[in-house]
C-alpha cells in the first residue's frame, strides 16, 4: 500500500522538499493533492537521507506547506501509447489538447527510454527527402541520423520546420510507413496555433503526433517534453515498424529551462550559467535517434535551436555539434536578400551523407555534383571578395562566371517558394543546369564518365 505524506518542508519556485521519506527513487513520479481536489505531478530529482527534492510539473503557487498530500508512485514518468496517437495533439507531458479524449492502452512506457546497447545499432544508409534542394542535394538527411538546424532570433526556422513536416517523405517512392513526431517547447500560443493550422490545412496532421509546451506552461514540463515525444517516436518506430522523423523545437528553450531549475537547486554553474551536466542532458535526448537491429522502423531527429546572438560557440550549439552528425546553419545575410530557406551552405554539412547517396540510394551523380557545388560556391565567395577590392569590372571572365553562378545558386537552388517541393531528381537536374555555365575544365570534382552523361554546356545565345 502506498504511503501518503502530509505537509512539505520547503517550496522554492518549481521545487518542493519533503522530509521523512522512505524508499524514494531518483526520477520517481510523485502525485500531489492540493486543497483536497486539485492534482499535480512532480519528479524526484535529488535524495539526501530521508529528504527528497521534487520538481513539480505545474505552478506551485497554490501549494501549502501544511495541507499538501504527497504520494510516491514507485515508478518513473510514463505515458500510454497506442496507434491512435497519430494525428493527435498533446501537451508537454502527454495529456490531450485536441478534445478527442484520453489514450487508453495497456502499453505504458517510461519517458526516459530503455538502455540501448550500441552494438545493436545499424549504420544509417537510406535518405529522407525533405523537398528542399539545399538539404537534399548538399546535406542529405539519412534515416536514423540526428541533424540539427542552427538558427537565430527572427529567422524563419518555424516556417522551415512546418514545411519539412508537410513535405518530408521516404525516398525512392518507398512503400514503407512514414510518421512525424513534432515537439514544441516554450512556444507562444500564436506560434503553436500556426503549426496546428499548417498541419491541419495541408492534411499532414494525419501522420503527425504533436506535443506542445507553451511559454506559460510550467518550466518543468519543458524539460520532460522532448523525452515524451521521443518515447512516442520509439513506439511508432520499434513497435509499429514506421520510419519516424522527430522535430524538436526549440532546444534553446529546453536548455534555458534546465539552467533555471539548476539555479533554483543552487547548483554550481558552468559556462554561461548552464549546469555542468548540460552535455549529458542533451546527449540523452539526441542519442535516442537511430536504427536498431531486428526492428523494422527508425527514428530520425531534426532538433532546432536558436543561437543567442548568432554565436555558434555558445554552449548550446557547441555541445549539440559534438553530439550530432552535422548541422544545417541558417544565414542572416540570405534572410536580408529575401532568400527562403536561408540555408548557409558553407558552414552546413551532413556527416552521414556520403554513405546514403549514390546510384543505390539517390542517383549516381549525386556525390560528385554536391562536391562541385560546394567548390563552385566557395569560388563565388572568393570572386566576391576580390570584386570588393578591385571592382567587378576588373575581374577575369572566369571570376565573373563564378560571381554569376553564386547569385543564381542562391536565388534558384537554395531559394524556393514556401509551397514548393522538389524531388531529388529535380534538385540534381537543377544543379547541372547551374554548373553548365562553367567550361568543362572548371568542373574538376566530377568524374569524367559522369560529365559525359550529364554535362551540357551553355552556348552563345542559349543552352
């Protein structure tokens, strides 16, 4: 029989301290009964002797030191799971927000996930088509990969995330099942409504499971939201055999919540005031992406974070870059040129791309074309720097070609309409169209056999 404790020792922000506790466990879920009827949840985060410190998943303003009843459940945070979670909208800890009722299931999973033996992982190979040329062509997303988007305040990462959800699909007309889990942390209500309307109007909501934590929700809920979302994704992938794309936005809000709670616990801060365990907290989230031996599905992650002051050396993007397999960096200069999506090509990369493209996965010319586009765009930057010193009219003919390529590449290849979706074949064909303005001898990154098949140089007055 569960023991119920009456009264609290202390309340400080989202934290409460309870004395005289027996048998409590770290990460154990605690139920509070306030004013006889109101129910709140919390999680044990520290134990010292018979004293337990609990983080509350709600406001603590109504809680009293004298008349709060506390019950320790004996288990960690769990959510109920069933195939019916697809197309549903939940709050940050898995309670329905769409008015469609509770999920009733015999399947319950701990949101912290089960330990995964690294040996059981399968190396990611197949790609996921996002419909964006800059991503699919140059920093290809591979099933089972974790590929973050580094953004900044005022950049269109919300619009980009919504469009990825609407148009992402498995490549090569795969007949396998695809699903999206979308987790929003610290969002304003109007932004949360934008995502909801966007998914509903496009019809994407049928295969999307949303978890929404708004800015006025408790800070503790924000810390549990990505874990709840990933638990749902693992169920869809490893129990139902679906290939699941998880979008976590904004991870900066998660880290800020972690710093706030750490400060309330009076822990010694590390860089920029964040706790020293920020790296391990991020790792426990990001490392839940992957493909498991013996399971049909996969979990792929796109975490989105806003870099404070656009600083890539800030602890959040810095540590994220250590854990993940590449990054997609949004460029404020491209935002100023009204180019969408404003993906900065040169600082972006996908470390798993090389093993998931080519004849077997995308097209035989993909790797060579990507290498040549990177080289040509780098040459365009050099031509721009030279033009700023000596003037554009003093450039050589080939430098002017690089300059023209750079402008066309940003406008026509990187830039897309907000409702435009491109297949990988369309992306590669567009790349060849842009590369055709160079003389053949400039295309040194492409194999001769590939050039013979795909290269069609422009001629005077046309193509």
